[in-house]
C-alpha cells in the first residue's frame, strides 16, 4: 500500500534526525564538552569508524553538531553541540527521566548519569 502523504509533519522530520540510536548517543556524549573522534568512539560501545563518521556527518548536516578542524599536523578535529543541539538537552533529560521511571534495569549505568551542575558547560 502506497503512502498518500505528500508533506512531512514536524514529528516525521524529528524522527529522521533523532530516530537513530547512534545520533542520540552522540548528542548525549557531546552534552558537556567537545570531543575528538577517537574520544567519542571510545565512549560509544559497539560503533565502528564508518558508522560514526556517517552519523557525525548527518548531525552536522542538520546543524545539531559543529566540527572544528585545527590547522595542525596531524590535523585535530573536535566535535561539539551547536546551539540547535544544545536546545535538545531538555528533551534528552526528559528521555533519561522517563527511562529511569519506566525502564528499571536493576543497575545504574554511570555512563548515563546526569552531569553535576558544575560540569555542565553553559557557553
């Protein structure tokens, strides 16, 4: 059966951007500071270089993250949340709260804990 819908509603567009497991995890890890590619990959269990590159490019295309290249040898590249990406933080916090309330796993995962107030960057 063919979909008769000709235009997307905003939730369709949001799911296109945030519907990926990896995109959400990248956004989560960039919430407190800039990270280099290898630092980010090291925090994400099970992602290979090609997949991470694809998702970073996707988030950059949607202006969720920024990519800063430093003119050094060897080149240094850092990724960070853009203003648009930072605006997603309340949504990510709400998802974390919902998961804590309804998806009890019986064990705390320190990788997903909210950052303390003093470690959150306000820039």
